[in-house]
C-alpha cells in the first residue's frame, strides 16, 4: 500500500517518563461552591503532550454532534427523575409557606393513616426561619398518596415578624436574620478621597441607582435524588448534581455507610447552572427515609418548592457615580452596593467591571432576609455587576457626546481582545448605519430601534482534579472514562472526540463513560472549570494509551516504536524496509486479553484561562405600550482551543438567552406583607419562550489562537442584560435602571406613567 | 383535547356539574386548576373499593372511584394500567405504567412548560392536563413512539445534527410538538415552528438550534428524503 511520507513523530514524554522532574509554580483555578478563585500551585516542570495544530485537527475544532443526542431526542436518556426501582416509594416535602413562622399544628397521625403513606418525617416541628424552609416529608407507595399525606398533615403556622425586602430589612429594629442584624459590614476597595476628588475634577459626571432582581436557576429537572438503599452495606444514589463524587460522599454520611460503599450515578441531568452541588435538605431527608424503610426513595422537589428552596442569583441595589474626561477617559468611580442574597451573603463582581477608572472606591454590603440563601449561578456576581456598569458607561457617553463603541474602546485595555471584538460586534449588529450613535432616538412611532453593547470576562481555567482512564479492548472497542458529569455542555462528547482524534477513529468508535462516582475522580462542575480540567486529562490518557499501543505494536511487528501513525485508514508505519499498514481492529487483536489501559491527569499546558466576550443587542421598543422586542443579539467570544464548535455555539447562544430573560422578564417577586412569593411557577416567572428568541449570531473569536482548552459557559450570560438595557435607551431615551425591563418601567422612564 | 359531541359539559349543563361529569367532560381543565381538595380527599383517603376494571369510555355519564384498571393505546399497543380517577396521563405514563415511559418529562405539572407534550389522536397535548381515565379509546403517542436511538425520525436526526438539545430535559416535548406541526405542514415556516413550540420551555437556550433542526427536517420530509 502506498504511503505518504511520515512526519516526524511528536515527542510524547509523560510524567512517568521524566526523571526527577523540576517543579514550577503556576496559577490555576480552584472552585469553591462554584466560585472561580485563582490560586498558585506547584507542578512538575516537564516537556509534555500538546494539542495538534488547529489545521491538523480532524475531529476537534469541528462541529461534533453530541454523542448522547440520540438518547436525548428519543426520550431514552435516563435522568434521576426517571429512575424506577422495585419497591420504590415517592417522597414529597412540605415547606414553610411564610418567611418566619411557629409551627402550631402538624397532624402526623392523620398523615400516617392515609392509604399508601409509609413514612412521615418531621424535619422542623417548632418554627421556621425562611420562606421555603422544609418542615416535613411524607413517603408513600404512589406520588398521589404522598401528596395526600402532605395535605393530611393539615399544617397550621403562626406568623412571626420577617424581613423580606430591602426597606424592612435595613430599618433599625427589623426582624433580624443573624444576631448581628441584617446589614453586613461594608467591604471596601480603593481610596474614597481620591475617587471623590477625581469626580470633582471631571468635566462630565453622572450618578444613578440600579437594581437587579433575584433570578432563579429554573432548572427544568428539579433538585432531587433517588436513594437505592434496601438495607445492608451498600447503596446507590441517583443524583441530579454538578458534583457526582461529592454527592455520593454526602449520602454515605447520612446513610451511615463508608463512602466506598455508596455509588453516585448521574447519567444525565436536567440543568444545574450552579444550583446543584450539595445534596441539600431534600437529599438528606431522602437518605433518612431510605435508611428507616430500607426501601428505595424517590424525592424530587415540586416546582414551587424548587423556586422557594433551591437557591438563586442574588439581587441587589447599586448606586454609582462616575465621571469622564472630554475624550471619554474614565476619571473617578464611586459605588455603594447592597447584595440581596436571602440568608446568604449575596454575590457581586468587583465594580468597575472590566473597565477601569483612574480612581475608584466601592463599598459593598450584604442585606440578609428570611429567604433561601443565594447560590452560585452561571458567572456568580457578574451579570449583577455588568448591568449597572454597561448602563453607566452609556450614561457617561451620552452626557459627553461620545460614540458608544468609541467610549468602550477608550476605557478597555488597548491590547485586550475586547477591542477587536467590539469592532466585530458593531459590524454584525449594523452600528455603522445606525442613526443614534451619540444620543438616543426620539420616542416616536411604534417601533423605535436601538443598539447596545456590553463586555465580560471569565477565567475558565482548569485544575488537577480529574483522573481519566482510556481502555482499548482486544475487539477494537475503546472507552474513555471519568466520574465527571455532563450538565448538557457536551462533556461526554469531547471525551469521546479527544480520544477519537488521537487514534484516527470516528467519534462513534469511542464510548465515553461518566456520571458514576466509581469512575475516576472529577472536579465539581462550576465556574466553567470542567472542560479545562477534564479535557487535558483525557488528552493525557489518550496520548499515553497511544504511546503504549505503539510500543506494543513495535514489539509485535519488530518495528521502531516511534514511527507509528494512527490514521482513519488504519495504523501506518513506514517500516524498516517497506511501509506497513494495519487495520485498527487487527492491531487491537494483537493486544493481550486484558487489552490496554492508560491513565491520564491534568496537564497544565493543555489548558489555558481567561476569556473575553463582547455582545451587542438590537431592540425595537414601542413607546406607546412600553413593549420591548429584542430583534438581534450578537456575541463574539474567545474560547481558547475550540473542542466542539457546534456545542460551543450552543453554549454561547444559551448564555445569551438566559441573559435575555434576566433583561426583560425574569425576577422573583415577593409580597413583603403577605410574606409569599407571587411567582413560584413557570406561568408567572417568565423565562424566554420561542416567540421571544431574537436572531442570534454566536461568533467564536478565532483570533484567539491559544492552544489551550478553556471553559466557556459563563462569559456569554454576563453582558446581555446591560446591552439590552442600553439598546432600549438608545432606541427611545427610556433609561430603565431596574431589571427586568418590563413595559411599565419603560413607560415610567418615558414619563408616561408615574 | 379531542372533544366529541358527547364530551361537552359546558353551557346550561354546567350548573349541575357532578363529579363524574367533571371527570369525564372537563378533564383537561380539571387537572390543571379546578381539581379540589374535596375530590382528592374523597378519592385518596376514603375507604376504597378493590381494583376493578373500567371499560372504554362509555357514551353516558360514568362514576369512577378508587383504583381502577384501564386500558390505553400507547404507541400503537394496548397497555393495561391501574390509575386513580385523578391520575394524569403524565403520571400514568411515568409512574403507573410497567415498564414506565419516562421520556415524557414532568417539569411544571400545571401546563406551563410543554415538557410533558404527547400526541393524543395526533394532536399535541400537555399530558399533565389530561386525566388518564379520560383517554380510553384515544391513540396516545409519546416521544418513545416517534423513534428510538437506533432508528430516529427525520426530525430527531435533525435535532441531533443541529444540537437541538443541551441538558435535554425539554427536548422530548419540543420534538413531539414540532412533529405534529410538520405533520400538518412539512413546509411550515420558521414562524409556524415558533408558534408550534411557543408552549415549550427550554432553560439551556437551545431554541435557535431547534428552529434550524425543524426547518431542515421539514425540507427533508417535503422532499421525501
């Protein structure tokens, strides 16, 4: 068979090969409950495996349909919610309907008597401390009977004073969440005197107060677990989680079993977005009931309970004063911010966000309330900072009469990728032909068109936390395994694709296994760290398997080990005298009975970190009704080395759509007098629907040529709300400073209603 | 729902609406919002008669109580299952059927999200708003009846090709809703497609890919490929 000349084989030196490797310090990402934190660690300083040049990639950096797509589109994919086991009981939870209450009555006996009810568990029999605080659980033979049981409890609550809104919570003598009151100690940064002086000296100054609501993760699969414990020494927990290993370990603790005896299974999960790390109260309750009954327990939260008790993106109020020179250069920046994270501290990225001012000062305080604690939510703290930031940038630009793109470029680092991204986004959204560049359009007619911009940044780096195994069997089958989880980001697909690339195989020839705590350890999937942590470990395992396979074949065929090429045509070698070729299957047939295994760990040089993203939005506003229709959203985003362009675009578009919801319709509404949430369901809590999806342009910024993998899920969710708010103002002069931008607020901003 | 002439409890009859008629005639509305504690208490807590077979939906009024055995035509096969009068089609498929059909998802349980969409006599319906016992005699098609991982329908193939699912929890509902739309008109426009799945919710934000997938499938179906 005719062969092309063999290029010199890449050097594949692995850690095991290196002699007493030197150490070096690198910066990496450590995620604590979904929050991306930079830390310095020491790693071996050895030459190591590298990704092939982009032009030579056959599988990666292309559109790869997800390998579990056929299961997902046919209903075959099994989620935790779908697990059915013999003897399984259904459990449901009763939660506190008020932010603080005394539990006056709970008719446990009546609930026990309900036909089908097998267990009643009182979680909190005396008083409750927040809206949604779990009170009791009922397990029954059927879902309906469990609900009957909850009703039979006929609970009676006596209201205790509460704080569920900013005004009440910050009054002196307000019902307090902690013994130190509701208002946290201010966290400050910068020099206030200098910032005030810089503002005083600025020719242009603006001051405004912005407000963001509490946003819900709104995962379609609610939080929950199926605990398979039937007595004995082993248990399996099916868990909808972003951290399969951690969940299994927590379950072991509640079940009173050694961690080694509890398996966590998470084949597919219906959304997490930062809200599903720990097992939470409902997970503990399910384990307790299973332990008691020695029967499998299915406990998935109902939709209302999901809204009340499964965390959220914190809200907040920020007052900003900012100034700029005549050329648009920011001078001073003063922020006073309050975070609304319920029982939690809330989350807010540093302001000024992405942009810098000559002098800045900020003071940030938590305001505690009797509501569930905020959790990490896709880019924790960042959309809350981006919306006021981008808004005030525009407010300054209009005040100074400067082009909206120009003022951004002026205040972002000259060498930052945002510069080219702004040009590209401006081109895609049609900025050059847009009439309102330095002042908003008039509120006339029924369709005022406006454009707005926003930028964001995220780390998305990896860490050495994943253990991957690549196995090649004698029959030619290949498995790549790690106990990680696929949140819908496409983890399973790149695990298969990276291995396929290494061996010249089609993606379908590699099985990817994940979502099982018995498999290799994996990082918790939060803060966009999974891909940059896991993909390098997969590559490392695959490369080691390739070297081992080549070494094996060299011995079998009597050829030098470094001349093998794994191509779609087969395994090729120029040979000592004549070229040889062997089919994959035939080559695998020469392996010993146990096949071939290789383990991989994180390789720093295969990952990178630091992603910039720029978005633009075009909207139509009807100044008569206040209705906002987002027509077009553009996103230009760096991604490092793209693994799967199809899944990347989906991630980017998905982020933009979540930002769209944050901008125009989403927000928890609490009635402070009644102490209830008015919209704990998908009818009243409105996420974007098909009719509101604008034209979407998701652009992978290929001018970012770094040969390292980066997580990309967070950046696209950040700048959209600011861009849309700015576009609404640009269209007709309606500056809405409180999200979501509902028609009433647009009309109010136009002075049409008071 | 496919209301026949014998399925109309409204108008002047509404005044004497009884529980049995309520079940028989207004199932969709009942499960969604009207079903009250009184009814649930009655059927769930009171002494129950033993499981008894219930015939196909009769023409006249009918009283159902306790656990009843019914037969439903699901994905072209008759299936016997035991339900309560209040059991929704969604819960019947997911928790009462053996083996369970869990491709139909339970997300909001009140007709807000479309994840539980199935076809009833070819029409897309929220299965959380249908009472199982009301559907005796109807042809029910779930996501599992449209294709299998090894043998996907044209639309399902295009969903995979265009990345129409991310977490995938909403996907079956979208596939079912759009299947019905393309069956009505393979040349459905993007506006038609958006209308067809306006009642389906996706949190990951896969809608743009879904529209592309639907248009591509429509083209293939129209061309007979």
